[in-house]
């Protein structure tokens, strides 16, 4: 009797395990199928977008009037944005594909910059037509290579999940059609990038990283990086320290330092090897109830910057998130705010200590500038603002526009209904360069459920 019961229990256990394994297998397969479908959709969309892009660039070559050329170039910009989105949805993070992304970004930036200008007053130059023609030819090469990969994918029923696993394991098969095909596409795009990287008509999205060349000072050691980390974090009694060099391919050289005092207070900070500048800082401690006002916290953030040698910075924006205050400071030169030189400081509102610091924009953008005088007056700039916006204050400011260019603007702060906006009007031509909606106070969700 007992033996029969044991056998029955074991049989049920085996059957249950088998069923559980089957269910796990089915769920895993469902996830893999969903991922594969998403990859296939992104890839075929990318191939289609490159076809449309090639044709659209071709039509612009035959146009001459503003009424038709501007919308066509705006369409080129839209299509390149969609194509870049599709590239980002493919499992290519371990396969270098930056040249193709750069190629698409350059097309988008060129077309956007040309589409938004007054083509009646400033028609396309011979150099710009030559650039368009080269873009047309290059897009044809890339389109053809993608079509070849697409043909083989469909013919041989190839799977993108195999590509992802091959890239992740580092065991790329010698005859992996998709990987080989995309390497060929990247090679085609690389040829264009090297030829046109210094072309004045092109705006490359990679040039931002080159701004770290403005850093000054001598190289620091790991030991010096640790001392600087203690200085900026305010953690003096350190129980454990970890220092790591930046990874291969980073835009600049830095040390990543982790500090732990053994009592729940610790910080992570990246410090540049050249000059020993902090790039960002994050404190990991728990934050208690608010005892410090946002205004007092702003003063503490300003004192922190002054203490560490950051001069000519003024508070531009302050936001409160629960028990943390986030403050943005910008350089002010001759009364003009320089937004490319901005630093963010986060302050804990329980004790007013600095718990966060981000200076990437400041380190990239900090250099001497010659600021030109405005070509239009403040009153003329106001005429380009929506009449429904109630203006409260204004300043002159340098911002980076959608094309990555620094432009001098009139900065207007205004309200519309319950929202507050920053509106930037180009001080040279009156163009509305950018509109930003400022964040309202974060709602509290305690005890809602």
C-alpha cells in the first residue's frame, strides 16, 4: 500500500515537473518569438526607410523653389530620424555601427538646417547641391547593401536572435550573413564619414565629445583621484575604496572612484585623469524628512560651487523632488547666461548636504567666447512670441540649438495658463530657436492606495 502511494506521489511529481518544464519552455519560446518579431520588423522597416530616403533625396535634387524644397528636406529629416530609431531597435550594441548612425545623423542635420532657413533669401549653394548629390549616391550604396542582406534573410529564413547570441558570446560564425552584411554597410558609411567629416556643410553629432579637449591641468594618479573624491563627496572617514580606470572606447580618460564609510554613507564619482575635474557625483545614503527649505538648499549648492573654485556661476533653475533639491547653475559672461556651461547640484533636504553633482556640460562647454552684440532689439524679439504668453522676465543667453550650434538668444520667461515656459528667440534673426516647459512641483502620492 505504502509502495503504491509512493509510486503515485513520484509519478505526480514527475508529471508536475514535466508540465512545469513544458510551461517554462513555452514561455521562453514566446519571449524569443516576440523578440525575433520585433527585430525582424525593425530591420525590414530600416530597409524600407533607406529606400524612401534615397528617393526623397533624389527628388530634392530636381527642386528649386522654397515651397517645394523646404517640405521635401523636412521629410528627409523625418525619415532619417525614423531610420535611426530602427537602428537602435536592432541587437547591434556589440557590433560597431556608429558610422552608419553618424551618416544618418549628418543627413538629418543637413536637411533640417537647410529646411528651416529662408531659401528665398539664401538658396542652396553649389557646395550644398554637391553635398546633396553625394548623400544621394551614398544612400544608394547603403540601401543596396541592406537590400542584399534583406534578400538573404528572407531566402534563408535567418534569425536575428542567432545574431544577438553570436555577438554576446563573441563567437561570430565566419559565415554569419547578417553580421557580415552589416559590416559591409558600416564600411560603406565609413567611407562617406571620413571624406566629409570636416565638410563645413555637415554637422556631425560626434563633435560634442571632442569638447573635452578644453580641459587644462596635469594628469593625476589613482591616489590623487581618491583624495579628490573625498574632497568633493565630503566623506572623510572611508572604510573601503575602489578605483577603476575608464573602459576602452570612452570619449575621455577618467577614474571611477567608489567610497564607503561602513555606516551606510557612500559615494560614486568619476574624475577626469587630466586636471582631476569631477564629472559626476552620487551619494548613496538614505534621505530623511525635510528640514531644509529649497531656498536654503540653493544657497548651500552655491556655497559648494564657490568652495570648489567654480566662479561666475548663477542659479538658473531649481526643482524639488520629494526631499531632494536639484539646482542648475550656468556661467554668466558680460551679463549673458552661457547655458552650454551648466552644472547641476543635488542637495538633500534633511541636512543640506550635497548628494549629487553633474558637470559634463560644463567640462565640454567651458572655454573663452567672444559674444556678439544682438542684431535685433528686445522689443523686436518679443514680437515673435505667442501673444497668449504672459512675459515675466528676460535675459540674453547663449544656447545650443537643434543643430548643435551655439547661438545668442533673448531668453524670455513667461506663463500660459498654469504652466511656465522658457522661450529663446535668436538675437540675430528673430527665429524661435527653442521653447522649454518648466517642470511643475512633483505631486505627492503617499497613501493614495
